[in-house]
C-alpha cells in the first residue's frame, strides 16, 4: 500500500522543482543578486544553495498556508555555508566584503539586549550582529543576511578588515565541534523592506521548524490593557502592603490597573553561605540579589506571612508609602560608600578602615530601618511560621486583591529563566542541581560592560539538569497558578549560553529549557501568560518561541544614566525608543513587541507616553508610591483600564531605515501604525546619544541634542502591510490631525509633505483618516476622542449611509472631546439615541462632548445626519 499523502511534504518536494529563476548567484568569488554584485572576494570555502535545495524534508508543523507562501517565494532566498579544515567548537569565516553600500543592522550591545546600527561597509558592523539589511538601489530592492542555527551551532555576524563580513559560529561546548556548515546563514531579497522581514523569517521558520511566527500564536490577555509593575517603586523591598497601596492609588484616581506585575523581590532566595532554610535579609537594590539562588519555589516570608483579609474592611492595616523610598535612599548611600572604598583601594590606599566603619554603620542603620518599619502584617511578625493553607500567603493575597479591585484581571510575577539570578541552590529542592561556572562567549568581547554579567560570572549559576527542565518549570508555575497568579515575566534569559559546556552546547541546552518552559506555560498559564525579557539574541528567537507570544523589544527603562551623565535623564529615553522601534522589525515577526514600563512622573514621561500610545502593545507603569501624573495617564488609559491600542505593532518608516536617528544631527524617528479606521505616524526627536564602539557603551552626544526638522507624508504609512488598511491607502483625500499642535489639515496623496520641527525629547502624532463623501456636498472623517494621544484608537465602529439620508454612524470608546472633520454642519446629531447639538466651525472642526458610562463600557453611539 502506498503511504498516505502528506500535503506539507508534497509542498517541500515541489520546492525543489520550482521553475522560477533563482535571485542569487555565487560565482568566481562574487555573490550577486539579480545580476547585481553584492559581496566581493568571497572565499572559495563559502557555498550558496537555494532554499529549495536545503529545505528540510521532514514533517513540518507550519500551517499549510504558511508553507504555501514560503514555497511561492522560495526562489528569492537561500543559504550560505562554509567548510574549514579542522573541526572546532567556534569558527570565524569571511562571507565576502562590501563597501559603499548602506546597511541597517541589529547587534547585541549586552548579553541580553540588542539595538540598531547603520553603516556603509562590512567593517562598520558591530560584534554580535543578528542580521544586516543591505540597500540595493540598483535593482530597487533590499537584501537581508541572517545568521541562524545549524545543528548544534548558532551564529552571528561581526566586522572584518577591508569591508569583509565575518560570520562567527559557536556551539558553546568543547565537546560539540564541526568543520562543515551548509546552511549557517539565510539570505533573502525583496523590493519592499517590510515584506523582506516577513518573507525571510517565514522561510527560516519553515526551514528550522523550531519556533513559530507571531501570526501562529494567541496573545496574552494583557496586550490591550493598562498595568503597573512594582520594580522601580520598590526594587527588592516589594511586599504585600506596598503592592496593595500602589494598586489602591491608581484605583482611587480612576485609572484601575487591569494587571499587576510583582517584580523581583517576592522569591525565596539566599546566598550559598546562608542558612539554607531562611531568606536573605534586607535586600534593597538590584545587584544585591544577583549571586543569590532559589531555596524553595514558594514565595518568600514577606508574602508567605500574609494573612487573608489583612487589608480588607474597616480594620485594614495601614502602610507608610514613604517606606520604600526611605529604604532605597539608605541603600544607595551604602552603595556610594562601597564605591568610594573601592576607588580608594584602586588608587593604592592601604588603610580603608574609615570607609569600612562608615559602611558598617550605614548597614546597621538600614537593618534598624527594616526592623523599625515592621512587615506591614499583623503584629509585625518577622519570624518564620507555617503559613500553608488558603488563608495565608500569595494565594490569600491575590484573592484579596481581586476582591477589593474588581477590574484586576491578571496578577503576574517575575522570575529568572534559571529560577533566580543565581539559579537554584543545590540540595534545597527535589531537583538535580549544581552550581555551574560561567564561560562568556568570545563573541561578547565587544559588548558593553555589565554589572549583571560580572555578578553572574562571580557566583556561577545553580543549574537544574536540563533533563528535569519540565519538572523545574512546573514546580514553580503550578504553585503560582494555584495561588492565583496568571502569568510570568521571565527575565535573565540569556544566561543559558554561559553554562552549556557540559550539556551538549548552547543549542541543545536551550532546546531543553525552552521546551520545559513552553510545556509549563501551556499547562499553567493558558499558553500565553508570559513576557520574555533579557532575551534579545537569535538563540532565543529561533529556539524558544514556539509557545512564547510576547517579549521586550528594548532594554530597561532608565530614569537616569547609571554611568553618571546628568543629561542621561533626557537622552537615554530616546535611546530606549530606538531599541524598541528597530528591534520590532525582526522580533515582531515572532513575538508581540512589548515596549516596557516607564514612570508617569519622569521628566520625559510625556515623551514615553506618546510612543506607548501608538506602539501597539500593553501600557504599563513602574510609578513609585505617591508619584503619579494622572492627567498624563488618562491620555493613555480609559477609566476601565483598557487602552485605545493600534491594530498592529509600530515600525520605523521606510525613510528611517538607513539613517541614524540618535546622533546624525538631522534625522527624526518616525513610526507608522494603523488604527481601525485610519493610519498614524509618530515623529520623535531621539537625537543626543548612542553607541560608541570604542568605549563599548552608550554615551551622550550633546551636540546633537537640539530641535530637528523633518517631513511627514501619507505615503510614510505602509498601507499594504495590513489587509484591512489597504483600501484606506487608496483614498483620494485625507484629514490629518496633529495631536500636540491640536490642528487639522486636509491633504491628498499628491500634497507636499508636512514639514515639522520637533524639539529635543519631544514628539508629534499625526492621525491620517480617509475623507468620505456623503451625498452631493458633505465630506466627513472621524478623528476620535482627542483627550487621548491615540485619538483614532477610540473609534470602535464606523458605518456610512450614502443613500438619501446621508449619515455617519459611530461607536466611540472614551469620555471627553470627540473631534471629526466635516466641511458642512450636520443637519442632526444623535448621542446614545438622544438628539444633541454638536459644535461645528467653518474650518471643518466638528466637536461633541462624550460621557463615560460604566454600564456601556464607555462606548457612545453617535450618529451624524447630513
């Protein structure tokens, strides 16, 4: 009997017989695309094979339409490989050279974080480059080179001499060696840079079959909601009373969070020399916990001691909102004293007794402050006790939070991929675990010095054996799920690459851990309850994202420069936006981009808020207790804790791809996105800082921190990238609303670009809405509720009646000032069935004040009859 027909295998077989001409050619040391030379002096040991000759013939779990799509475009891509004489666990080889050609790239500037870089030569690349896009105007196209996974090796690009592009392949274990690579990098060509990303990562997904695209996954429930994260409010001092106080402050102000993330500080951790059954005491600042390990999977004593009902009712316990700041201030004083001592030692001082005395005194003062404040729980009891049962601990706390704050849908907690920063303490749990020394890859030599890396290398990682990864994650997550926790922020992900020597290399170790994590997510958190963080490396995206649907696309929000530049409070914010915007180009193919939290009372809070309004992901803050700008928050968040979110994730406009919006003195960062009934462009002045490869860190460029002039046009929006938006891109006329200027413009696709000057650390949001002709005279276009940064996101539904009684019917979410364009005054207007009189002016502004009604979820029905 013939074997049953497998449609996926049939497609993969047909890939090999495609009659379409291949776009790439490697001949006599020259790598060309459509006849245009791309790389010169390609070594003779480098090979190129078309996609159709390499694609894996084993069963693919990719959806049938996705495989069809990849098959139809298979002639546009292929694989680069190379051979060496001797097997090795790390190999560097040239792929050829290019000069005088613009490129856009993403490189790792820390173990965990990646960012944008541009240049014109292979020698301009940075170490640990994750991909590079070459501009090929000769054929009006773009080419991407993506180092990928092959066997037990992962790869990255790096600069070579004289324009050479070097590829670095490594296994992470001296026991895993190879000398033959046939598909270590993927290349693809497209006339559209946004199609290029989608097509290339789709092809790699089908080829590797180790990850899934965003389009294949469900999103977490928090993606269109407002939340609060505890990190910047408490650091490691987080406790139930403080969390309660924080949620209450938002609720009392009328912007209830729909989710809370209890960040680092809730776990049961201690150091190797501590009593193995007791939590480390009085930790405050990030860094102090980085050599500590989990000694149990349940919550630490601060949360275990919580007694159900402690903050409910008339006898609810009080909490001093100044407590966290007081503790943090004292801990910073200690940190400065330690740095002063270390600086004296480095300068050759032999007697530092005065420093030691001061440090000891300050530490005692901190301990006294902890004891004096108590625990915020009954009797201030700080002794360990048996708190098992539903009326104590995290389970009781989450139940009480939801009882008091009705709209709180999700409570998430933080943990490191390996448990805690230092992993799991050997012998403390039922799992096979040992402390593994860390070996940092040579590929990271050119990256930024990092306290976190230094600390982890200092202490090693308590690694649970990869064969028990399923058990490990389920042990953590099942307890959390039973305790009312609905998701996790998984951090410190890329430590795995440090400890893979004895475990078959970084690829095999990663597969074991990511498979265990994925299984636990499916079992305990509906398969979607996760934000991945400190994960911005190709290992993670190609091996760890079969289940994970969302992750950070920027590094941490820094409210000030950790290196001491006083102007960093301003310029670091623009750097953050650049990280997020350009990383979304590739990460957004695989996960929902998360732009991270910020603080609403920060000097650049409005700047951050503008970007979050159109980023297309969740909006969440890390405000300290009592430190909120509620007027600003209410421009982002509805009273019910939902947000007027864009339809997809924001991306840089095409004219921003090969420029440097951080320190070229002339370029704005422009982001495009869609609302349901219009397009949006955000223009941000990010000039003033950026990467310096010589000093290996991000520095200020004060000469660039000044106003920048640029232009915005309807065609900056990539209308064809969204099926639902494509028709809007063909409109004959648009109304444009400038959020910050509060002005309306009427334009056509043939109009000149809008010229705009943006001040430093400032922005403008442009909402483009197609104008609809209603009847013989009326023209209409709804802008939305202009009290919100993303006014267009407030329009839930729009329907036009073009018959005799020309009318526009809208459903609008939000209370406040609704604005539309209309060239004539409407004959009649109805608000929730009642006739009302809107305000119309000759400049076309049609205004209506909308109520917020909880019973209707803030949605108003509006009809304009013309």
